C-alpha cells in the first residue's frame, strides 16, 4: 500500500464530501433569474459528487487503505470550504469554479503518484474525474461571463 496515495485519496474524499453538502446548499438556496438553470445544474453536480465519493472510498479500500468517514475528519482534511449560506448565484458559480479547480489540481498529483506506484486503475479514475471537471469549469466560466 502506498500511504502517500491513500492520504491524497482521503483528501479528495474529504473535498468531495464538503462539495456534496455545499452543492445541496446551493441547490436549495439559489434564487433569482438563474434559479431554474442553476437549481437543476447543482442537482446534477451533487449526484455526480455522490458517485465520486463512493468510487474514491471504494478505491481506497481496494488498495488496502482506510477511507475517512466522518464529517469531523472531512472538515479537518478538506481544502475546500463550506458554504456560508449568503452567496448570490454568481458567487455560487465562482466558488464552484475555484473548488473544481482545486480538485483538478489535486487530481493531477494523484495521477502522478498512482502512475509512479503502477496503480493504473487509480490513475484512470482520476483522469476521468479531471476530464469531467475541466469541462464543468469551462461551462461555469461561460455561464458567468455576463
């Protein structure tokens, strides 16, 4: 077992759990002219986040690691901050762009570490995740150019 890889995966697991909650917050509290567009998009994103949470935790178990599994640990390890509940729709989108960029940045490190460890399944998981988030970032940036 590569402990550095397990630690990096747990950091991703923490970030995705914070994102999952943040996306629910945004889904429930978005208002204004962007409501219908963003309400639906945030639901799509939190469903995706839920899938990533499960995939990452199961990958950690597969490589003989132990996934963290408490809100306290998620908040301690995460580099993504919770929502404070006061964001406008534009601020919500800006925050998600930054969060997704952070996850992409961390994913690159995981891909490198996984390839170094000859763990292609973990590298493949994060190549797909990174590709998806890069598209989300592009679309969110396009949405927020008003």
